[in-house]
């Protein structure tokens, strides 16, 4: 039954297009020109749309010198929370909903509501995702060289384009009908080294048969160097500043002493560059099992311990080494495209495009680590004095804690994206009651192949075999114990931590099942690993105990779309200003996603492992309609009045039926003044990862909200809820002294949820456009927006789940049921596991104002002589509300004007502005850009409200972003330009305690380039 229904739906969609094509072929020829803009399928100027559209043209993009569209588009305030290179590389790399890596991707996030709610189009076509489980499109896979403009529409997109456009749509409109050769090359580097960028592109196009046909071929290549934390004085060891608990803050109930202070001398005490070794396990002398020795044999200096496993001035692992990595990935990008079209007649035109994008990125993040693993006294590399201390304790074992700097994790992601589109369009002979009768049909197919490689991934059983080294009595050299005694098992934790049969607290492998991946013995290849000297020659050991693990993914998308459009002249005869314009159509779309980790990853044999295959698909069949009716034109107090509406009915194989709609209008009482408004409902069905990702067991760092350091940093409910929670567990609890942080990561279960329901957004926009008579070349607009997303799908972090449990009005909530606390020693009441599955929360809400100004001035009108022209483009916004309501009936949590207020963790400033000044005086063009936003809270609002002394007041806000850039372009000959530019002209740096806000740490960046636009005979265009 389902198969037959599917076939009927496909046949119906095909008939819309094929019937129109066959009818068109019988008629005579006449050229008809139309202009379709983003946000509608009805041709009209963009400023006549009820929904605001921000447009960035090819010249603006060229003048920026950008080689990264994602980072460039953050200039648009509505896109400031997008994920760029800094957010998706190294230590910062996030995971998608199915745990696949987002490493190296550039993802757009409109209104700070999440990249999953932003629909990205290329020439009004959907594009296949570059992240398994989601619809996320990597802007790095879009060629810059043939980009004509970028349209950003933030209202009512779902009714026009379908799901995923809850917060809006970003449409990349490409250049077509290219003639001649268009080439460009650019190089750039930062002032202090690192992050170099090299790009080259070549596009060649030719029109033929009286411009009826065109063929265009494009190639674009890009190489980017990595940028590592040690390449800047303010991020390397000794320069990186972090906030840590204030040791002077003891019993400060009057909030007079800052809870946290900045320092560039902070360390994690359960680690050290040479290893941190605990030999004293006596509860009376070393209750917390602090390290006693360094791997060098020197006593471990604990410095000033401030809690949470952190100290100031200790011998532990510096924050800079542990919490940072690459700030910018190595990237290799190769994009090729063939684009063609032929107009057989006004009734039949065909357009097609084939594109390939290969994007490889690689970045290093944090080292592999163990907070507790066992070292024996006969270890080949252990200093004799430490060995003697181990022999003297009751276990005859020591505990090693270390971040192994020679085993720093690195990720290489290879993505190959294929896109193909075929469009047919033309006129249909008009019945007497219709005008401009047209059809359009399109077929699109996309596929992304992903190879996500964890480079040098630690093989757990081999690592502990290599760590368990001894001196070979026959040679007097270090060797693996298992080489001499194949029956030997590396020591596990079960003596020091009674009953814990694991080699380390950082994996879940049962030591009693050892070995897993090799056969011990003299021919195993095991080489001893020296963990006590970060400069030791461990190459043989690393070769034995690491591997490149792979997770391979395949994503496909198939789209069939067809629609008819026409005008109904009768409405003009009935007294309306113009005919009614109509669009009727349908769409079928199928998406599949599959991610398959290699066997060792699935079995949990590796440091980064435990992931399971994720395989899912859905299809959706939709019918849509759109109408626009100009009611008045050139009437007294009604220069223009028009209304429009759209509706889309969708049936998802996974989520059932849904309806999106919008209506709006434009009213102009007089010339130069327009009011516009849109009200819309958009629906987003859960994506494949949100639905089908299996439960995965991993680890997450969690600051226990009931710990004495954090119990007063939440809502007013936190302290009494923590007391009630511990009472229910039957464990003693003093909120002012409770030390619940176990100085280790917490087991964390994450996964999809097949019971998710679609989320629904209501979007309202109200605006005015001013084009005054006395300044004909000035256009100013201001638009109010309000977006409320009900039943929103969210994947809360382990930290968020832990916080929400005690920050809501009662502990009888679903978050508390996801947090497991132990009633057993050594730390009663401590969190031992957090489950953070995809859920439908109550709502997200945002509202504010958008501003736009464009101005063109011929300077001769001012200076009475030719000194060129000046163009100004201002985009600005004010954010009033950005909130989440976790559960119905609970108070909303406000994130506006905070450093990480966006759903994707981006900044959410109150005010933002980007202004571009372009002075052109042939042959010189100078572009000066200012990108600004106001200071934002460096801590969340609830924390500041509960603990106003969280830090000294001068550190409460991250300073304003004020980045200025300049480019000078000289037209040296017809068709030839050379240009040079500087980004971050005045070298603004990240704030104290931050390494990416208000700017990333790259610093001042210089670039030069050359551009050529030539005829095929070499003459300039």
C-alpha cells in the first residue's frame, strides 16, 4: 500500500512538470525576462517583499578578501553565532547529534537558534549535507569565485522552501552566463606567524548560438596552514590566562570577595608534563590521593590548591597545554563545477550543473590522558626513589596521572561532495483567463562521502602493555613485560580502587578480558613507552600502540520539484492595481544518512571509541501554493498596498503531517516610505541523527552544581534543591563545604530519540523602509522580529542536564531522572553518570530589531570636481530577548548579551553593527570595514545574579569587538586588478580568560592578490 502511494505521489509531481513541457513545445517563441528573489517564487524586486532580505553582493565579498564564506558572513548580525574555523577545530570541535564530528565545517546559524534551523540554498536549490545525521551545509564547499550574491531571509522561509528553515534561509546565488576567462590568486599570512592562506581560481565561460546557450567551467583551490596555540604569547604556556577559584574566598557570605580570579599560572594537579605519581594512599595523610612525585623523581609541588583538581603555582599540567590545540585547521579545498544551459525556445529551456567539492581538514586538540592508571615499582623508566616509595605503600603500586603530550589527539576529516541539478522551465500558452503562464521543474541529487579519521588514536590494550615496561635482564634495556612473559597482564585499578577492573578511569574495558587487539609475546611488536620524559624517543612505542581509526559516512539527498506560476488578469479588471500572481507546485525529497565506525572503534578498544553505526532515512512529499495581490498603486495615501500568502502541506515518513504558512503585506502611503509585515508558522521535523543515533557511552567534564564552589551560582532554587536531593539519597550534605567534584570526567550517555515530535516556530516581522526624496540614493530600513519555537528539539549537554535538575522549581523533573548520584564512598552524593538524549523542550524565543542602510554618493556633487564615489552599507541589530524555557510552567532562562548565549554557543550581544565604506576613484577602490558589537557578559546571567562577586567587576564583561579591515584595489590595466588588504588592522586580541572572544587569536592578517577578467583573445573585459 505504502509503495503504491509513493509511486502515485511521484507520478503526480512529475506530471506537473511534464505536462507543461509538452504543452509548451507546441507554441510560438517570445523572450520573457523574469527576476526571482529569495523568499518567493513570484518575480518582483527584493525591496517589495514583506519579509526583510539582506543582500551581500559579489563586490562586497571581493573587497573583503575573504577565503572563508562562513567567517565572512558573521558580519551579518543575524549570523554572528555561526560556526567558523575557530569553533570547529582543535579543542573546540563539537559533535553533531549522532556524535559525528563537525570538525572543519563552517555552518551558518541564523538568530543564534542553531545551525540545524538554518536552511542553506544554492541558486534556490537545496544542497546535500556535509554532516551525517543533519541538513548542515558546509559553506566551504561553495565556490567563492562565481558567487554573485548572498541573500539572507529571516522570515517565513518554511512555507516557501520547506523544513529546516525555521529561523530563515541563506541563499547563495551564483553567476551564470559567464563569458571569457576569470582568474584570481591570493596569498596571506598573519603578522605573528601561522594560519597562512593561499587560494587560486579559474572560471571560463562561453555564450553561443546568439546567447541561447552557455557553458561554464570553474575550478577553485585553497590551502590553509594550521595555527597552533603556542604561536601566540597570550595563548602559550605562561601567557594563557584562565579564571580559577579564589583561594582567599573563604566563608564570604556578604559577596565581597571575588569567587574566581584570573591567573596565567593555573594547572591541573592530576597530571603533569612528566607524569604525576601518587604513592601515598593513606586516607589520613592524603584523602584526595594527590600526587606525591613527578616522573622525573622530584617531589610534586601542589602549589595552592583551589579545588576542582586545580592549583596555582603547582607542578601540574598547565592549562594552556591541556585546554588548547589548533585554533585553525589545516585545510585543502578543491572545487570543480560545470554549468550549462540552452534555451530551445521561450517554451523550453534547460539548465544543468555538476559540482564536486573535496574539502580535507586536519587539526590537533587535547592530549590523551589518564587520571588514574597503575605504575609498578619495576617500571623501566621510573626513578629509583619513586620506586622505593611505591614499594613502601601497602599496595606495592603507584597511581599515574598524565596528559601524554606525545599522544595529542588529531582529527583528519575528508569530505567529498557531489551535487547535480537539472532544471527545465519555460512559458505555457496562456488560456484567456491567465497571463505569464509558466512552468518550472527541477531534479537534484547530492551525495557526501566522509572519512573521519582520528589520527594516532590510542589502542588501549597495547598502550598499557607498552606502559608496563621492565628491564630485560638479557640485554639490560627496556622492554615490554609482555615480551618476556606473554601471560602477564598490565596492572589495573582493582587494588587501589577496590573492585575496579579497568586499566584506567578513562575507558570501560574490563582488564580481565585482556588482550584485545594483539597476541603478547616476543614477536608482538610491543615497544616500551616512557611516560616520564615528554622529549623521550617513543617513536617505536607510538607506532605499536596507536592507529588511524576511521568513521565513514555517506549522505544522499534526492529532490524532485515542480511548480506552475501565472497571473490572473481579471483581478486588474476588478479594480486591483495588478493581476493576482499565483504559484502551485509540489516537491518530493528523500534523505539518507549512514555513519559506520571501524570495528575497533565500535568495540571500544581505542581511546576515542565506543561509537555505534548510525543509519537512517526519511522522505517527505509536499504540496505548496503562493499568492501575491497588488491592491492599490499610485492612489492618495496608498502609493502601494499589496498582500501575499503561502502555504505548504508536508507528509514525513518519520514525523507525519505538518503545515507551514505565512502571510504578509506591503503598504506605502507616500513615495519613499513603505511599511512591511509578515506572520508565519514554520515546522521542523527531527533530522536523522536526532531520531536514530543510538545511545553512546562517553565522558564529559561536569562541575557539580551542588559542590560548594557552584551551589550559589544558579537559580534561587539550586541550594534548597541540592539539600532536598541529598536528603532523598540519605547522604550527609553541607552546601557550604561539600566537595563533590571528583576531579575526573563523568560517564555520559548521549543518543537520539525516536519519540521526538516536530518543532513549530511562529515568526512575526514588522518593518519600515525609507527612501527619502532629498537623498535618492539612500535606503534605510528597520524591522522588528519575534520568533518563538515551541516543542523545540534540543540535545542538552551533561552540564546543562546537571544544572537544570537543581535550577528548576522542583527536583521532580525529567532532568533529575537523568542524573545518577552515588551513595557510596569515597564521595557520597557525587555524580556518577549523566544521560543527555535528544528531547523536546518547552520553547526558544528571540526578538529584537534589524537595521539596514545603503547609500551612494557621487562626491563631485560635494567637492565640485571628480573625486570618485562613496558607497556605504550598514547592517546592525539590537537583541532584546534570547531565552529558553526548559519545561512548561518554568521561568525562561535569558541568554541575551552573554558570551555563549546562542544555541550553538556563539556570542549573543545586545547591539551589533557592520559598516562598509567603499571609495572608488578610478583606477583605485578602497574598502574600509568596521565590525563591532558591545561588551557581553563573560558569565551566564543566572550566575551573575546569584553570585555578583563571581569575579571582580572589571572582568564581568568581555570587551566590545571592534575589528577594522582595509583593502586597496588598483585597476592596473583593462581586465587586470591587483589588491592588498589587512584584516584586524589594529590587532585586537582576545579578552582575559578567553581565546576566541571578542576576536579569535590569529591577530593582524595581511594578504595580496591579483584578479583578471579577460576575453579569450587575452584582451581585458
